[in-house]
C-alpha cells in the first residue's frame, strides 16, 4: 500500500479548471486500478492532496435542489460569481476568496475501504485544527461538515464537505471558512439547511485576518497523523 500523498497548493484557481484537473488525477488512479485487476498487474496507485482558493462560485451536488440558490444568472454576474452542477454528494455550497478548499484524491485501498470513516477523518482533521485556536468544533448528527455550538440556537457551520468516490478513489473534499466574506452565503440556503448560520475562523477569533498558511500547516499535520500518511510536496503547473 502506498501511503505517500502528493501535496500541491494551486493558489487561486478557477473552479472548472480545478475540477477538470481533479478528474484527470482521479481517472489516472481508477485506470491503474482497472489495469491491475484485468491484467493481474501490481502497479502502485498514487494519492494526491490539493489545496486551492477559488474565485466566487456556487456548486450544487447531484442530490441538491436548485431552489436553494436564491439568485438568478444576472444577479450572479453582478456579484462576479459563477455556478456549476457537479458530481459530488450534498446540496449547494459556496467557495470564494479567504476560504481553504482541500481536495484529497486518494485511493482508499491504500488506507482503508470505508467511506464513512473517510468523512469522519476529514471532519476530525478540521476539528483538531480548530481546537488549536481554542474553538470547540463538533459534528452535527445527520449533517456532514464541522459545526460550532451544536444543539443550540446558535449552531453555525464553519466547514462544508462533499465527496465523490468510485472504486474507492475519492475526489472533491472540504471548504473551511477562514477569512471568507460571509455575505455570499446569504445568496443561498447553505447545504439546504434553512435554520443554521455560517461562520468563519476570523469572525470566531475576532480578528480581521487569520494566517491561512498557518491553518494549512495544522490541517496537514492532522491529516498525516489520522491517515498515517506521508505528504510529498510537488509543484505542478495546472
């Protein structure tokens, strides 16, 4: 089993361009797995972890409701935002500047073949990271992602998650609000949940801006520990 994970920070990158890149990496891993099975080959499958920051964009999962987007095409253009229907689970979400988006593209055969455990580990990675900033983040029963003040009238989501998996290969991932303009969440019903708010790390800490590089380092530290993985940095032009 290959537990090395190739790490790439793509900086700010268009959503569709990044999605296409994810699909390329995903297909390569799946094709290797098919070849291994058909030809009794023993080719090593790679694992990837992409960090990216997107321009303003709304994405709707395959089980989502378009009515959870509260603006039309003209209003999206006015807000300099785009919209895509995509092939992950979950409903509608927002990505934008000041948000850390992570896309682990892993062959879970290299780790464990349990998609629920995979999601719980991603949540735990974020929970442990936020704990380092003094925040008691939690899971909310029946809802993916990471929350604060669960079970109270002040419950609010700080990290959204949505993944796709095929042949135990994953794509898509998580979006953690750091210095995010929360006004963009008012243009949708986040994840289709009407009665809960959204927050960001800088708001919770009462800071104008939080160091995203520092947050990424903490996330990766916990990712390596949870998945017993070893990250390998690679600079790749996309």
